[in-house]
C-alpha cells in the first residue's frame, strides 16, 4: 500500500473513532460522565489546580469516559450475540459495568484528594457564589441535567 493510502487510512481511523464516541452519546451514563467532566473542569479552573493536579484530574476523567465507552461496546456486542436473556450475557454486562464503577469511584477519590482542602474549597465556593461565575455554574448545572436526561441524539 502506497504511503499516501496508508496516511489516508490512518486519518480515516480517527473518523471511525469519532463516530464510535458519537454513538456512545446515546447512553445516559456517558452523558452523565461527560457533564460531570465539564462541570469539574470548570470548577478546577476557579480552584486553580496546579499543572500536575490537572494532569491527574484529566487522567481520571479520561479513565472513566474510556471505561464507559468500552462498557457500551460490550453491551452492544452482548446484545448482538445474545438478543434474548442469558445468564452469562447478563454477567458479562455486569462485569463491564463494574469496571466503570471502579473507575468512577477511583476518579471520585482523586477528586476528593484534589479538592477537599479547607479553607481553599470554601474560598472557591464563596468566590463562585459571590461573583459573575454563579450564573455560569447555574447554566452548567441546568445544561448538564438537560444533556444527561433529556438529550436524545439522532442515530
């Protein structure tokens, strides 16, 4: 295969990956994790995390979103090979969901380590509540609820 065709195939693989991520938006839990990621990223900007802390935060976010995407793939594949109820199919889905749970709990623990520093946390919350940031966070919260529970992407 000529180099130009290899490069085109390489670029096309990114389009397939983007299409796969878009397909994950049909899952409520993926929308929840994405909403939480946007909210916590906005909060971390006000909180003024250090560089390494941002790295840890984005690693945790990426871990949860990646696990949720793999869980979605496992669920779809399981539904394809076992459209009716089968106890092993249910176990496979439960194991994949358990992996997401482990990742989400790990991310929550990382979040606690990063953000539960008093009085810095209370100062940050006070800064949000008493400034122009409050409407921004209110919009983020309302948008997150809408995106998580009411958004239904076209297939």
